[in-house]
C-alpha cells in the first residue's frame, strides 16, 4: 500500500510539473507574440483569455491547479513545493533546445542546484502530518 | 514598481498555497478518479472556504505575475518570486505543523538558491 502511495505521489508530481511548465510556456509565448493584451474590462478579459495561445496556457494552468490540489490532499506542502520546482529545470532545457536561448554557466549551476534540492526532498516521506486515508483504511 | 508586484506575488502565493493545503487536508485524500466522483469532489471544494479564498489569492498572484512580465524580463520575474518557496516552507512548519526535516530544509534552500541563480 505504501509503494502504491509512493507511485501515485510520483505520478501526480510529474503531472503537476509538466502541466505547469507547458502552461507557463504557452502563456509566455502568447504574451510575447503580441496576439493578446491584458485589459481589465469584461470584454478585454474575455478577448485576452480566448486568444489561442493564452487559452491553451490557461487551460494547462487550470489542469496544473487541479492536479496540484489533488496532490496536496495527501502530500505535505513542504514536499510538493521543492519536488515540483524541477519544472524550472525543464523550462531552462526547453528554452535551450527548442527556443535556441543561450544558457549561461550560472543558469546551468542553478539548474544543478534545483535538481539536487528536488532529489533531496524527493527522498523524504511525502507525508508527515499523519497517516493518509488510504493507509488508515488499510490498517 | 516591479518590486511591488514581486511583494504582491510572494504574499498572495504564500497565503494561497497555505490555505489551499489546509482546505485539501480538511477535505481528505482523493483516491477515486472516476468522472462522477471528481464532480462530487469539485462540488465539495466549491463549498470549502479555505479552497475558495486560496483560489482568489492564486488569481491575484496570476494577474500580478502577468503585470510583472509586462515591466520585467522573465529571467527576473521567475527567480524573484522564488522567495515564496522559503517563506512557504516556514509556514508549512509553523502553521501547517508539518515535520520539516533537515534534509527537507536543505532541499528547499538548494532549490531557492538555484532559482535565484537562474536570474544571472
């Protein structure tokens, strides 16, 4: 049961990380392409949200929010935050290999630190505030 | 002006995520992923005030981040807002009563330092 819980946690951490990375990527490309300008009138907000790249980014970020809430229903916040920060590393790699952005030595050092930090937190128990309902049911 | 947006993002993100964790722990673990069960979960969460307020705060954080991107580079915006990670770990320990081990502290600090380095 514990192994199943660990696999479920790893799966949801991966879903949260990927949806966050690609949501932010499409949002960023949409904002930079000039296809959408944010204005705080009802029609302006609708026009902003429904421009294609922004809509794709926002949809992925809604999925990110829901999957993250699901993960937080059993895992610690202090576990989820660093583990899903691996998304920063993916953002740098996507920028380097797909958008041909230059990545400085400092940025590579940063990605190594984030990877180490995520791995360190990843080996700690994902829940420290009591047994999960799945585990309680098994007892 | 960009530091005002950073402050708004850090405070709204921290408050939102702590409240979201409290709301989800109050709801209990989700283990049924069939569409009907997920619909019932969404209905229950819509009546969970911790979750409702947390989503409002996440919305504030999102729009503040969009405003920050309009006046600052992505390479400044992302690392500058990473300060929320350490603040949230402190809140997790003292407000959510999570047992934050030395290993977990080290990991959180490494991640925060790494994100800051991405700005260089």
